[in-house]
């Protein structure tokens, strides 16, 4: 099975469980925290922004932005995720444009969007460099890309990271939280992650090196964004893999 198809099958099978996490976020204070983090980086004094949410999954970003009145297009390569996102979006379903497409080969015209947002997707791509090229291509001049990710699964290749990861698992158990790793099909995900290029890269340094070659005008990192948007349970689960954000202006 091709890696893309293997990955797609995994996330298809995980749709309901992953959606549950997103639904909990939509009904918590995290929703407002995320909205603030996103919108403070949007182009100012504009109420007509066209936004692309790449790798929307169960629709978290697309939904909170549609609720705020933005023109949103939500993209995912997994049919089941898009269908679940439509359910989660409720009365905003028809306010969101839904697109089944590969993030590495978007079926979108050049310079279409003012803002692109993505969360926990880039690490999961077979060709993330190609994906960045595509995202910058469909972004308008002076448009903004906001990418949120982490060094997921580096512990499969780095001994120090593995020890920190194992300490996370122990602390989660001690504090009686749900373990966000072991409550999934961890064997299948680790099998896939071992084949993904970014599992062995140090990020966001890798991302910056790629983006600098795409003739963008500004790149800005936030290595502490996780402190603003993660719940206490997430902070314990992912202590060894803090989320970062990458702001890019074309």
C-alpha cells in the first residue's frame, strides 16, 4: 500500500475518536483561545478575508472561523473526516466550502486565499516540502500562512526524546488523565510515522529552511504558543513535544 493511502486509511479509521477531541475543544474555553491566536495574526482592517483551512479533519478551525463570519474553505483528503466536519459544523455547514483534496496537490487556482491555517498536518505528510510550495502558490500576495505543529514522533529516532516521551506517559498515568497516545491505534501510527520524513527532522528549523527558498517576505516563529491554547491535559500528554507556530507572509 502507498504511504499516502496507508495514512488515509489510518485517519479514516480514527475519524470518530479524533472528532470527539475536536468537539470537546469546540465546547471549551480553548475555542476562544484559539480564535484569538488566529485572528491576531490575520491581515488588519479586513472583513472580507478568504480563508483556507488545510487538513481540517473534523473541522475545528473551519467551524470557529465560520462562526466568526469569515469565508472559509475546508480541505481534507479523507472523505470521512469531511463528512464528520459537516456534522460538527451544524448550522454553519452551508457557510463553509468543503473540498476533498490532497494538501500536497491542491486543486485550487493560484493566489486565491488571503489566509491559510493548518494544525497538526505537516508532520503527517509524505512530501511536506511540496505541500509548502502548494500552500504559498494558492496564497495571495501579502497573504498569511499560520501553521501549528510539533515534533511528533521524533522519539522513535532519538533516545533522549524517547526518555522524555516515556516520562510523559508515566506522568499522564499518575495524574489519571486519558493518554492521547495509547488510547489510539498506536502501533499503526508508529509504523506510518517511521516512514514519514519529518519524524526525523528538527522543527521548526526545517520548515524555515524550506520557506526561505520560497521567496516569502516574512517568517516568524512562536515556540510557546502551546502555553496559550493547550488544556492542562494536553500540556501533560505532550510535555516533550511542545506545539510551535509558524507565521509566514507572502
